[in-house]
């Protein structure tokens, strides 16, 4: 375990399929901090919209969805070492990772009222610090004063290959061309969204992990903590 001089917030932003969540989880474990997956919160709202037939042929009934936001309770629990997302007490971890939710979540995350609502919840969750949160706007909008801001990047080919291997391991057939296309589309949507697009915070440190192992990424993080003066001697 790593001991720090004070309790801090670590913001991990960046492109999709760069390994943000694996990295953020690893950091949280080493620091004995809480890991918070902000993308899972957008996915939860997307699942609620799907289950309540608020999406028809990619048109979202935004009005009803926004009115229902206070009724959607989102929480996280650690079950046997795995992070699980809950909606109104139900474990929805598997369902929010599926194709259906993945295909509409970008549209959901464009809606300003949904962003304001979730940013508010995320800020409450980080009120006492001691968290590692990953997403797209954590260092820019959610915690602009986060002590450590990491912006993750990786080469598109490598991201596609990692995603392909991950799916293959789960026995899900996929084509590398499709995956590459999907990655490029998601990058475009994330960067060109009107509200809180994916941008690197001015004071974020870039981590390009294209050719780095987890060990090397952890070493990089330790050096960053040292440079910033957060490592307890
Ligand atoms: O990280 P992810 O793939 O689980 O994110 C799901 C979607 O939510 C993705 O379309 C980007 C969006 N998102 C966002 O807009 N802001 C965040 N802080 C996190 C995710």
C-alpha cells in the first residue's frame, strides 16, 4: 500500500478503451481509496431509459427521462473484489456493459440536465476525498481542483487489439475492423459533444500507455506522486 501525506482526489480521464478503469482500480487499491466509475452512472441512466421505453428508434423522450432522474438511485458495492453498479438496489453491472446500453449511452451523455445531475452526485461522492474517479470530464468539470489529474491515451490499433482480446476472452465474437470503427466513432462523439466534451485539463499529465505494462504504469504513477510531493517518506 502507498501512504500519502494527505487525502487527495485522483482524476483519470481520457479516450475510451485506453484501460482507464483498470488503471483507476489499480491506483485505488494501492492507495486504499474508493474507486468510482462515472461512465457506469451514464450507463445506468441509459438502462433506465431502455427499460422504461423512453427510447424509440434512437429518439429519446428527454422530458420524461429528466423528470425521472430523482427516482434513479445509483450506488456502487464491492462484491468479491469486483466493483458492481446498483440501480435502486438491483445489481445491474452485467446489463450496463451490454451492447444495447453501449449503443445509446453516448446519446444519453449529451443531455445537459443529465450531466448536471450526475456531476452533482459525483461531487457529493468525492466530498471527503480519498477517491479515484475515471471518466471524460473529471479533471475539467467534476473536480477541477483534483490534486492529481491523469489524461490517458493509447494508439488506436493497440486499443482495438486490447478490446478484441478482451471480447475473445469472454467468448464474444467480434471483428477488429468493427471495433476500430467503433473506437473512432466514440472518440469523435466524446470530443465533439457540446456539453463537457472530452478535453485534456490544462494541468493534467498525459499517460500514453500504448506500450506500457501495468507495472510500468504504476511506477509512472509513483513517480508522479513523488514529483507532486504526496509520497510519505
Ligand atoms: O467510460 P464508459 O465507456 O463506461 O462511458 C460510457 C459513456 O459515458 C461514454 O459514451 C462516455 C460517457 N461518459 C461521459 O460523458 N462522461 C463521463 N465522466 C464518463 C462517461
